[in-house]
């Protein structure tokens, strides 16, 4: 039983190390056996296999009283099941892609309103919608624009400023 406990604790320690040293050993064996082991030899999968093999063996011995060979079989089956679940879960997480981060280029052609008046040779402020959220930007215009006026974005020279023109109706 001590061997199985040691194996289970080793798996838990490896899992903790995989969290601390995220991705350190991932990719070390990528391409092995023609790529057939990619993902299967990641540290979380190996740690899950070792931990459940050890703890499954302990549970089998304590609950049913089977010998070391039977406990090894039960532990190995539970370890393989856990490794498979860990592999599938990690693949599902890797496929879950987020949307593209909005950039200043996404602002070009959008309309907004002037929050702080824009002088002819200086900066004012405009309120624009970026990814559905109201965001305030520093704004310049070729002509003076009064507070509350509607403007169109012509360019985004930096991440925090825009060039605008008043909307003619």
C-alpha cells in the first residue's frame, strides 16, 4: 500500500509542478512516434495518470483487500481513465478561442459624441463605442468642434487618440 500512496503523492506533486512551471516540459516529446503521443505526454496528463494509479491502487487494496497485482490493475485502469479525461479536457480548453481583441483600426468609420470641445489646433475628448463599451479618446479635428456634436472617426494615430470630423446633416 505504501508504494501506491507514494505513486499517488508523486502524481499530485507533478500536478503542482505543472501548475507552477506551466508548459516547461510540454512539447519536449512532440513529434515522438510520428506525432502519435502529442498531448498524451503533457505533464498534467502524466500527473493525472500517476496520481489515480496510486490512489486507485490504495482504494482497491483497502476496500476489497485484493493483492498488489489486482490493485495494480485497478489503479492502472483508473489512471488511464483519468489520463484520457485530462487529455480530452485540455484539448477542449485549447479549442476554446476568444474573440479578436479590438484595435484602434476598428474605430475608423464609427460615430461618437464630443465630451470636451475640440479646438482647431488642440485636443478634445470624444466618447466612442469600442467592442460595445463606451470609451473616451483624445481627439483632434481640422475644424473646431463644440461639446455634444456628433463626429466620425477618420483615423486612429495612437491607441488613445483619434482624428475626427464633424457629421454634416
